[in-house]
């Protein structure tokens, strides 16, 4: 598996050791696991390290203040054909095209489509990527690592391999992985989140904690999709109340049948009030 990241540990208490500075210190503090950070450390980390990764969809980027925040887990929830996968493909394409880093795309439902990626890239304005179309497509395709994952045990294995690779500073090409996409996570977790599997809930929460740990320690943006299930009067996100607390950001995606205009509604956000709505077109 090709992956990348920064590792290492730094002492967090006074001692006769040289003090790391800048990004090296931020990476060490995130990965050390035992550091005590003061308010200025946290502010510096947020303002200097936790950048936004653009999805390329103007409505979503505007709604989220710039895109997908690094260090956070963002969930897209919606019914079938609502546009969730298209948002994932657009996000992967734009991050790769802008050379912000590599993308790992975990495909659980055979939803990854190279031809759709090619159409998205073909529609990029020249001002975004000033390269011939065949060159920009090769750049994007070689910057996206896709792997099919069909059960939770495969998912655990892939995530642990990714964590090990990031800790060992293994490079993915010339850039680090900055975006991890799982489309869809509910396809793996919903089957075990019931009475048949007494350990299902604990396994689900283990996945949740591992994803948030990867996001925080390695400055990844994690994007997952979740389907809707029948609720009392209206569909609701799957995976229950326990999972509801996991994402930092939760967006509901919907669209009318036959339309290419989607609606994104904020269900949960660390900074924004719930209920904010934005419409956006998705590439056909």
C-alpha cells in the first residue's frame, strides 16, 4: 500500500533536549499521544496546520467555510442517488488536481468510477490546472489510491496498515496522503450493528476511534458516507445514536429525481449552527 505521513515523538515536559519548532513540533505533538498542549499551541495548530481541502463543489465549500477540514471526520448522509458518491469523487479529483496531497479511496460498494473521475477532470477550467487534458488526468489518477473493502475485518486491516505506513513516514509518490475517503462506511458497519453480533457496537466504535485518531495525529481529512433508514415520519442516518456522536461534521445530501442540483444541510458542525442549507450542482 502506498501511503505517506510524518512520524516521531517529542518530549512534552522540560528536559535537556532541543526543542523542535514549526510543523515538526506540531506533527510530533499530534503523534506523541502524551503531550499537554496549552491554548496557544491549539490555536496555532488550528490556524497553521488544519487547512481546508476543497471539494470543488462551490456550495459545499461555501457552507463549510472552505471545504473539508484536516484533522476532522466529515460524514455525508443521504438516500440512494442523493449525490454522496459524486461529492466523494469530486473531492478526490480536486485535491489530487491541485497537488494538495494524495487521496486514499476505500470503496465498499463498487462505487468508485474512473470514468466519472475522467469526466470531472475534463470539466476543470484551464485556470485550475494549467496542463494539457491528458497530463492533468494522469496527475489526478496517479494521486488517488483506490482499494476495495468488503467487510469490517478488511477495513481494520487496511486502516492499521495505513497507520503503520504513516508512522513510518512511508511516502506515496512525492506527497503525503491528506484525504481518506470511505464510500460507504455504513455498508460495512450496518450489518454488524444489530442483535446478531453482540460485539458489533464495540467494533463500530473501534473503527470510529481509529479514524479520528488517524485524522488528528496525521492531519488527514476523513470523509465517509452513510445511508438513510426509515425513521418516525422521516428517513434518518443509519448506524444509530452511538455513531451520531462520531463525526465532527455531518451533512445531509438530497436531490430531486432527475435533477443535478443537490441540497446540503448541516446536521452537525463544531462551529456552525445546525440547519444551514446550501444548493449546489454536481457534474453529470
